[in-house]
């Protein structure tokens, strides 16, 4: 599928590019924050040895590694496979592959999982339909995506302002839709999946914890761009980062929206 000019992929070379010095730390923090719930959901959905599994946008690779450890036959993709190459020695197939433009044959996988990827694509609903098409009959798609709404009415002014600026910058620079996850699980139903399930939780954040450190890295990676775009000043970003390392700081971070469904048959 060719992209039109307004649909250019803007993730790989931007603020989350894998060449950014803190990007591996940012991805590893994300894994430490999310993997427990992801593993539990995959196990509950019946992941089993021998399953043909696709992990899309694998990032630093912990979910792909865990699924391979469960005996699944795992393929992991990403726009940039720099942090995934070590998985080849663990029997995982690593592919440089763009969810939006590159294909798999229909009916290839028993399980497909993707996390914090689809919202960054130009047409997230189209991406869901593509993922659904790659499932074998009876296969399951598990999607986990964040939404920013819990940060919008934070009682902490500096954090609230920085979150708003970051959201705007993400939309401006990457083209991400930070509220798309609120539409779940409807895109899975529209893609023809059945047995739909849906879950939501909100990540807490406490000054100095892993979630807070993850936000500091996000803000630092976006700092120059946010300032240049007039979305925040250095002083405002400094104030938010100071809150995020303060032991007395307690707030809400992102909502994590999870949806799953099976291909009929
Ligand atoms: C926020 S990270 C999440 C990484 C991993 N899924 C996790 O949750 O730990 C998003 C990942 O998706 C990848 N990505 C972004 N757009 C993609 C696309 N169109 N196709 C495949 N991967 C993509 C990025 O390179 C990055 O590694």
C-alpha cells in the first residue's frame, strides 16, 4: 500500500527514533510498567506452545521474548529493529516491517499482539483491519493503546500544562491520535472480529517512580520541539520535571485501553 503525501510515516525519525540516546531506556521503562498486565492477558486468551504469533512494533522486545519463552513461534516487527536483533538467537523471527504499508498473507497467525503502536499510524482503524486479516480463523488479536485524558484535569498545574503540550506536540510531529484508544473496542468489531473483550485501567504516577521517569524522558526528548513549536517554555518543562521527581507528587498518568477479539471460523 502506497502512502499519500499526508500519510508519511513520521515515527521512526522523530522524537522516538531509536537513535535518540535515551530511547532504549524509555522503551525498557514502558516494558517494566506494562508487561505484567500484557502477559496475564495473553495467557488468559490462551497463548500456547506452537502458536504462530505476531508482535507488531516490538520496540525493545520483551513481549516477543516472553512469548518465545512460552514455546510460541514468534515473529516480531518494527520500523527499526535495532533493539530486536538479539532475539534472533532466541528463535524469534525479526522483521523490519511497517504495519501501514507492508503485508503478511491473510490467515498467517494464531495470536497477534500490538501495544502503543496503532495510535501513531495515519489511519488506526485501517491498521486494525489489516491486523485482523492476518489472523487464522479462530485466531485472536490483542490491542493495547494509551489515551491521555486522565492527565487533562490534573490538579498539578505544571504537570497538567506539560501533558497538554506533549499531547499537542505528539499530534503535530508524529501525527498520533492520543484519543483514538477511546474508540476501542469498536474498530475490532468493524474489522469483523467476534468474542470482543474490553478493559481499561489508569496508570498512577508518583514522583521518582518508573512512570515518572518515563514521563521525564518523554518530555526531555520532546523539549526542543515543544519549545520551537511554541507549545511550552523551557521553564515550564523544567517545572513539570521537578514535580515528576518530587517524592510528594502523586497523580494519574495515561489510561491503558485494551481490546481483543477473534477471527470467526
Ligand atoms: C511506544 S513504542 C512501543 C514498543 C512496544 N510495543 C512496547 O509496548 O513495549 C512504539 C513502537 O512501534 C514502532 N512503530 C511505530 N510505527 C510503526 C509501524 N508503522 N509499523 C511497525 N512498527 C511501528 C516504533 O518503532 C516503536 O518501536
